[in-house]
C-alpha cells in the first residue's frame, strides 16, 4: 500500500535504476481473456489472449524493445485506455499498422499505442503467445526492480530488503532474478 514511498526511498539508494509493478511475473502470462474484438475479427472465432496489467514504468524496468509506437506515458492521459501488444498479438490481429487501431475488450475500447518485441514468458519451447499489456491504477501486486549496472546484486538485495521491511512489516521478502 506504500509503493510510492517505498519506490522513492529505494531509488534514492542509487542501486536501482527503475522500479515498476505488474500483475504477473515476466516469466508467466497468467491471466487471459476471450473478450477481445477488433476490426476484421471472425465473430465465430473465440481467442483467449493473455493479458498483463502494469504500471507506467514497467516497460522501462523490464527492458521492452519497441518495434513500433511508444510506451505508456503519464504525458498522455488517454493511456489509461491504451494497450501495448507484443509482435505475436500484432500479427494475429492482422493490422497492416497496428498503432492507433482500436481493440474492444469487453465493452471498453482500447487503442494500441505500442508494439514490443516478443519475450519468452512461459516455456521457451512453445511459441510466444499473443499478449496485451494495459495500465492498472494500482500497478499490480508484484514489484520489479532493475539493478544499476555495476552494483552487486547482493548489495542491492540487502538494501531493498531493509527498505521493504520498513514499509511492509511482517510481509515476507521474496525475490527472484530474471534475465
């Protein structure tokens, strides 16, 4: 519940260069929905798309590579109804240029603002799943940190843990690394 204060204090240490939140680990697609519709979609086809809710800084924290468009930005209030999609999703939608195209998610229209390079999120032996990323007000319950190059991961973890315990007293400090 105190993420902003936690983030501010961690960033002041100089050991972390980016921090964000999301609803899924970067190694799992997790949530999915079949409630997506778009121009040209066959109404008889039901497709289950994985989706991840993220905070604004998620792309910069995990190192998204953009193939087209841009990342979510606080400079664009309309980004609360925007999507960033991976290449697999962009290809599946079949748009010649996906930037600016509207995807209906249930009753809500979302505009594609960015296309990112596919990332391995589940098994590296399976094809990459078409995945969509959307902003969520609370950013999600998982915290992601990018350690500053040259900083010892052990030192960064020790600092993160001490700050974490200050803001989440009694909650376990669990972590994993993703490369």
